[in-house]
């Protein structure tokens, strides 16, 4: 269940559905799923690129629940070969 790496904040391999809204005025909505998630960030597989530094509104919907979490942030780094990182 835990992502075996040496991150400061470990991540858990827990699937969540994401709804991402770009706040650049385009009103674009992107649907995605998490690869892993933790207190320091999350890894997301996307079918399109989001430019690093883009302001986003994100809603996470946790598997097997109706619980959601909404956050406002900027996109983070891109890790090649492992999907996009927010």
C-alpha cells in the first residue's frame, strides 16, 4: 500500500478520482486519477500536459466513499516516465 521510496513525506498507493479546473480563464476541466498520494503531494496520470506553475483548483474524490477534498494550488514538477506531478 505504501510507496517504497525515500520521500520526506511517504505516499500511499490509494486511488482517487480528480477533477482539475485550470484557473487561467480557459474554464478547462480535466478528469484524472491519482497514482499515489501523500501529505507532500500527489502523482497523477494525465492525458494532456499542464504547464508547471499553472494555477489549479482540484477536487479529489476518495474511492469507495462520497468524501471529497478541494484545494487551490499551482502545478508542480514533471517527472519523466512516471506521469505528471501536481
